[in-house]
C-alpha cells in the first residue's frame, strides 16, 4: 500500500513540475514545436516515467536534469532572440516550395520532401488542385503555408522581412530582386534614416510596413 501511495504522490509532484517547466519554456502550439523543443519534451517525459517507475530512487536525481534542460531551453530561446544566425542554426529557415505557381523540385529534394508530402498537406488545407497555389512555404515547424491564386491584388506577393532587429536581411532582398542601396534610399525618402532602430521592415504590394524597436510613437 505504501508503494502505491509513493507512486501516486510522485506522479502528482512530477505532473506539477512538468507543467511549471513547460510554462517557463514559453507557449507553443504542438504544430509550432521545433526539433529542439520535441527533444527536450521527450527527454523530460522519459525522466518523469523513470522517476515514477523507480520509486525508490531519490527524486533529486530526476529534478536536477529536468532543471538543466529547462536552463538550456531558456538559454537557447534567449540567443535565438538575439541572433538570427543562431535561430536558423537551431530551427532552420522556411523554404518556398512553390513560387509563382512553379514547384521547386531542387529545394524539395534538398529537404527530402516528396510530392506525396506536398499533396497531403495541400489536402489538409482543402486544396484539391495544385494549380490553384501561387505560393507554398514549408515552415520550420513542418507546416505548409499556402497562398492561393485568384486575388489579383495580392497575387505574387507574400511578406518578406527586409530588416529584423536593425539588421538588413541581404538574402531576403536578393529573393525579392532588391538591393540594400534601394532599401536605404526608399526608407530615407520616408524619413526613416536610422535602420539600426527598426525592429521590423517589410515591403509588400508596393507598401512598406515599418516598426521601431521599443518605440511605439515613432512615425510609420
């Protein structure tokens, strides 16, 4: 009887500990979990199972590695916010699978993403005809984002950030067929002279969206 009481108490305690750890890691939907998130979640779950099964072992032996994983996850999240290169190293980057209605087979092969995967994810978006797709972007979470054809005003367009946290995104400029010289000139004509103070800048459908770092009163 005492054995079962210990197991029940350990289960309740570890349940509470895991809830606290996951809350401290930040809110994510299941579909938004990165590979690192999944690894951490699986490891913590396995530790909890072992601690419940091996009820004679000290809980300290389980709580310490759980705490270490939590610290690692918080550190990774911090550096991901500070560095785009670090974020890409950990999470990868979105890939445009279909652009202007044309499938990029080379990129699909590089990602080991086949046509069965593509068609399956299109079906989950209620798209029965691949010819209806203008853009398809494979997100870092593995989810496929779809932009359909048919809206002439928005056709051929999706948001690409040109500036993130004060840094000009050269690869995004190249993808859009623009240059940093063009970007700086366009921003200067609109009164935005200090790029390092811009948190987010995108150019879509002939219009700029500009948001400043910690300065909501700055003119857009």
